[in-house]
């Protein structure tokens, strides 16, 4: 029997304050219920055999590493780690300099810092629909309005609807998860990712790209990011490692706004 995909979303066609939050709190509370099969959680099976060798490697590194981890680090994080993140980003088509990368305590914090960098309370942020509730939590905490854009479960955010929204509303930033999206699961085709960047470029608006699941591709090379098409520094790329190695570590990478990001820490 073929899979039945959800229909294209039809959200309100205006920016909205995020006011209804009780349902989200109820959803979060169910995550501790062992009697529920939680298909929406972005965490691995911690009993899986492949995680055990990783645990041994991390334990060995902890024993053999110098005590630098107990000292205060640079404002942007460990230079060695930022260099490795820059190397990792090459797989997604991005050429990032380590100095343009900031280490955070997770992708969620990277998103929060990015939004604080680009917006002020009351600003409008365009998001895909439905959107990850963690993103809505950040928008709500910063007093931002969400403008949901109709989203196809196979090709992602509607560029046609986004263009109309950009013409009509003072959108300050576009926040998307275009690769292995949560909750819909889609990956935007490469041509549409390029078109999304070109649209943002035409309207001179920034993109905050959540790429937390980008490296979970079943085939190589992994999908390109929207950031890989960025030639003027308007895409702020956020990602991290907690989904794979159990590390509360994330990062944000952007060329044009690197200094501005540091001011929002």
C-alpha cells in the first residue's frame, strides 16, 4: 500500500503571535512516557550496537586529552573544534573559515543566537508549516511573529507563496530546515534550494538554515545546504552533533554576520 502523504499546509496568511503553548507543553511531557512510541523525537536508539564503540572512543579521548577543556576558551569556542567543523561543512558544499564559526551548546542555541542577531521583538520571521516546536519556542521567547508559509511534504516550503509573503510583509528572516525536515521529513530538491537563496537575495532578507539532520543521509554525497549557494553571506547555517554522538554541542556559521553574532552572546 503506497504511503499517504499529508496535504500541503494552508496556514493563516498573516504574521501571528505565538500564544497557544499548552499543547506543546503537553507534547513535551509525553516524552517521558515509556508506554508511547515517540516517532517525532530526533534521538537515536541508545541501545544500538554501533554507539558502543563511539562511547569507548570518547572515553579514551577524555582520558588522554590535556586539561584545556577545564579552562575558559575563546569566545567563539575551541579553535581546533571550529577547524574540524569547517572541514565537515565541505561535505554539504560549504566553504567556511573557522573564524566564521561559533560553537554553541547545541543547534537550538545556535538558532536562538542567530535569531537574536537578526531580529528585534515584534519582527516577522517566515517559517515552514508545520514547523518544529522548538523553533516556535525560540520565536515566542524573543517576542517574534511567525508567518507560516505553505509547505509541500515532498518539495518543502512553497517558493511562490514565500515570494508573495515577501512582497506583502516586512519579513526580517526566513527560518527553514530544508534537509530531512522535522516534522515532515522532506528534503528540498537542490534546484529549489538554489531558488530559495536567490529569492532571499532578491528581497535582501537573511536565511537561518537548520541543518541538524543533514548528515544523516543514507547515500553519499549528502544533500547540499542552502548555504552552499551563498555568495554574499546572507545564510546563517546552524547545526550540531547531539543526534549522533550524544554531545551537547552545536555551531553557527556565517560570513557576513560573524561579528554581529558574537555581540549577541
